[in-house]
């Protein structure tokens, strides 16, 4: 067997990307293709009164103007995918005159060229009967999530052990704080795009998607056609961070426009439109209260969180999920509420829920450490649990203490002086901060297919996605190892809905779920090849039983003999056709219920603050992670440093501001919506604890996409306090907060 797993293999798709041969959704141009542009509502709430389409329809190149007045009536059959909100009903686009939020698609213009479509869309006159939308989370009512009370929900409305309120009142030392995290929009490099083409009653979508089988099912349900009549193709994604998990209205609009025009249609969202209808990290309000003894042992934790959702759907995320097991504490109470607003529905954004909840908890822990006059790292260590005290089950593995030690050593935490404003570099204030990180080891049933080809190569297929973490490469490494073939003899394909179904490319579950399915398919292919070699006349292994055969170096031998081995190529030649292997992977329910499965990490950050103008610069971040087996250290480090950069954005840059008069995102562009760029990127290090946990999945991997961002913002916030002596309880932390 080869040993590809664990090696820092370069991306197998890297050459395609750097040479421009990798095709993204908007690049699948079709013959006779028309162009569509969405017209978004300029009202935040109300009804459409009139649409003056006649003047636009006569403009040069315009193929059609579609609105609720003339759009096809769509059945919107029931469908709720794994990532869709569990309650409410998705937006029925162009099906009525109701306006539910600013930017809602209210018409679509189709023209021969993009310029003609854009000009016509800007010309279309629509009048509204409006009313003030509710977009202020602080004044809106908080409600109990309908589905959070259901048994088995990962998100719970209320959890309590012991008596947290009484314990807090009796605590010798306590903090009781409120935190605000502003709405964030994903803003990946590649905008959302769909090219739609009908052939009779069959629809092909070249569409940016992190979940192609769900997009197939959703669009089939919307149009009331069999799922097998819809094909979704997405071989490459130019970043997503969760924004392409759901099937948003623009996909329906592209298909609707293509049917209306009787020809293929391309629809690409503008950067501004990506602030309207493709989800966002919800605005959150949190109260975090912690009580402790004078020697730092926690006696009470109260975590009350609330996040925005739209009025028409109930979006939930795991805002308070980490609180119950991160630290040892006998009295813990968490509550989670939703804040329905007149906005579009939020969605998962990297580290969803956990990133926001951990921020509040880890900032509060830092404040408690200062009240106790204790090293923040020491406070965390003395409250390290031996089991998941919330669920009362053991951890499948937990390397938190090792993460603390490795991270602190590599960062140089021992150089920290405890007093705020005590460290300087010349005139600049220097601050050190740290935080704990955690994210669950999610797993969902997945499938894969392997073909052993007559030329001795292997083709592996799964309907997975690759938005940047290196799915092509890591799956190639898994197949290489379990087939015993060199990586250059393995071709992994993904991104098609007619490939074996896989879960969404999110939640850090791709490597564990899809990788385990690829492993199973490879083992099945080996079994099939073994049976073929033993069953074929003329084979040197004919008649031997499987127990008398073994694989070595990608060839099949009789046990104890080094001669007359058969390669895959020779076995496929004997069979006269490729050898097909199929595999699936699912987690044993008993194991899932008997263990608490999480990745863990420790994040350390250094900041510098100009004391005169309060500019903030992150100098370095060091993260240490217990994330199971690392399939590719090169890709893993890239994942973590990318998450750290996203965490910098969350901490000191990113926020979407809504005009309270109409709900309009006032900074829906990259001039005022700030994201980290090259000059903002500090020295970044990621280190990995050696950890193998085969309880989480057969490969023993835990996933890195989400935990790479979790813990970064509180580490930076804590470092900013250490540098300045000023606590800021709102993200992002800006210059005006420190002046």
C-alpha cells in the first residue's frame, strides 16, 4: 500500500487553476445564450403596485421582462434539504406582489447581451405601497425557535444542569456581560452564477453550488418535475464559506428565464446583489455570565443568545452549543432565541454559531481571568473537563491541553506581562490574547464510485464539491492509499448531481464523510478485482479463495508468494471491462450517541495599537489544533491560515450596516464592506497535535474548515484589551471603540 495520506501533496487541480483551464459556473457558455439581470425591490416591506414593463420590452435586444404579472406559476413542492431552515417556507420568487425585504427579486430582464439586460433592468419602473420594515434586532421581539424543542435537534432552545442562577449569585468572583456581533456577508471571490438550459422537460444547470444533489432536488421540487430531469454541474467553486450551501432564488430565476425565452440563459449576481438574497452571518445578541471561586474553579455559566432570522423562515445555528462542554462546571444554563426581522434569511457562514458563541464565552473567560488576577491560559487549564458534562458521555478524543501547551510554546506566551498597556514596541502598544476553539465532528451518509480501468488507472467519482480546501487532492490521496496506486494513476471527479450522492460541502464534514465513502468504494473495488482474478480461466490466481490472496503495492498475490502477481491493469484485461466498486459510509448510531465528538484548538494572537489614532494591526496568530488525522499537512495549514484571516475580518473589519428606514444594506460593496487583504495578513502559524480517532469515522479525521475560524476573534479581542485596557463588547472592534 502507498502512503499518500499524511504527505503534503501539492493540489492536483492546481495546474488547471493557474492556467485558467478550470471552468467555473459563469464560464459554461451555451449556443444562443441570452443574459438575465435581476431587478431587486427598492422597498423594504410592502406590495408592488405597478410595473411599467412595456417601455422596457421595446428596448433593443430585450427578450422579455418577467415578473409576478406574467411569470410561470410554480408548484414549489415540499422539499427541505439538510441545510434548509427547519421551519417556515422558502421565498416563492415572482409568484406574488408581496415585498418581504429590501433587494428581494421582483422582476428579471432577459436580453441578447449583458449590457442590454443591465440597461433595461435599470430602466424598469416599479411603484410600491410601502411600510417601515423591522430591521433593528435590539428592539424586536425574541421568540423560541419552533424546532429547537424537538428531540435530537443539534440546536436547543433551553438547557440547564444544576442551578446556574443561584450559583452565580453566590459566586465569589463573577462577570456578567453582553456581546453584539454585527451581520456579516460572505463575499467570496466568485459571485453566484447559474447558466440554465432546457431540453424539452429536462433542465441542465451549470451553477455555483456546495451541494449539487440538493440543488437538483430543490429545483425539481420548485418546478414540479422529477429530480432525474434536473442535472447540476459544478466542478469548481471560487470560494463560498457557506453562501452556496442553499439553493437561492437566482437559480430558480435562471431556469424560469430560460424556459420563458426558449433558450439558454446566463444569470450572474453583482457584488451588490450578493448582499440581498444569498444569506449572511446573522446579527447576534448574547449575555454571558460566569461565576468562579477565588482560585478560579468555575461554579456557574449562563449563556443567553439570540440571532436574527427572516420572518418567512426560521434559521437556527449552534450559538450556545459549545458552552455546555468546553469547561468543567456544575451549574450551566443556556438559552437560544430568534429575532424575526424583515430581512432575507441568514445562512451558515464559516464556523456558524460556534464562532459567535465561542467569541462571547472566551471574551468573558478573559475578563474573569483579569478579575481573578490569573493568567487566562491557567484559568482555562484548571477548568479542563474529563468528559462532556452536558451530555454526560466521554469525548471520543480531546487534545485540548496539548493544544494549549503547543500553542503557548510556539507563540511565546510566557513573554506576556499581565498588566494591560504594559507591553510596547517603541511607541506602539502590544497586546497578547488567547482563546479556546471547538467545532463538532459532523458526519452524514455519503457515497462514492470507483472504476479500475484497463490501463491500470482508477477513476473515482462522488457528487462532492471543492470551494477551495482541496477536495480533489485529499480524495485522490485517500483513493491512492486504499487502492495502492500512485496518486498520478488516480483521477477524482466531483461536482455533478449524477455522481453518487454526498452531503453538503460544509460543516467540516467533507473529508470525514466523503473520504470514508471513497475508502469504502476502493475496498469494494479491491474485493471485486480479487474475485475477478480468482474466477477467470488463465489467471495465475484462478481458483484461490480470498483468504489465500493479498494486496501488495497495488498488485494481487497469492499469500506467501512473490511471483505471478496481477496488477489492476491485468485483472481488468482479464475481465474485459472496468471493475466497478461502490461504497457508502454512515456513522454507527450507538457510537454517535455514546461519545462527544469534537475538534479542539487553542488560538494565540498578538496585536499592535497606535496609541494616538487607535489603529489596530494583528501582528501574528498561532493556532494549535487537535483535529484527528491530517490527510494533507499542506492543505491543512492552508485551511487554518485562511480561517485565521477570516477571523481577522470578523474581529476588526466586517459588518453589514442596514438603513433602518428600509432595510437597505448601505455598504453593499467592497469599498465600504472591509475584508482583510494582503497588507492586513500577519504572520500565521498552524500546528497539529498527533491524534487518531477512528470513532469519528474510519479515516480518523475531524475536519478543519470551521475550527480554523472559531476562536480567532476572541483571541484578537482579548489581545486588544491587553494592549489598551479597553474592553469592547461588539464586533467588529473599530478605531472609534478605542479612542
